[in-house]
C-alpha cells in the first residue's frame, strides 16, 4: 500500500494501515523527534498528492483538516491491529459516525467548536 511505503521513506514506523469509505486508521509508533501532528501532516499531505497525481478519483481529493489520535498500550496492540485489518467487516455492523458517537459517549468527550 502506498501510504505504508511512503511512511517508511519518511522514517515513520507505520505498523498497520487500513480504512473504509470515509476514514483511515493507522497504528504507528513515534520516535523521540516526531510528533503526531507532523507525522499526520506527512502521511495526509503526501497521500492526497499521490491520489490526485494518479487520478484515482473523479475530482480533487483532500483530507479533512482534523485527525483523531489515541495512545495504545503494548498489551492492546494486537487488538488494535486486528480492528484495523477488519474495517470492512466491522462497518457492516455500525457506521463510522455511530462508532465515534459511542466512543465519545463512553469516555465523556464532546466536540468543541469555534463558533
């Protein structure tokens, strides 16, 4: 997959990547000089450039400005890896929007808007 190859070229340790229709999940590890913001920018920027350069879609592709990152303990890496690999099957049971809503409710999170 192109995203994983690109990450390797940029010294980003990307363990697993997969997605479904409107989103992508990446399981990665940061080194001491990397930030989630910079790594996300590198992955999103180069992948959108590649998609557009290769005319993968009808029309111009761009990622949304936001991203969501959470830390994963070593004991949960295999579960997260499995979850990422099985996105298509997972989203037959619930939409991405339903999943986000359930996750946010479970942890008491709320969207903050700048209005």
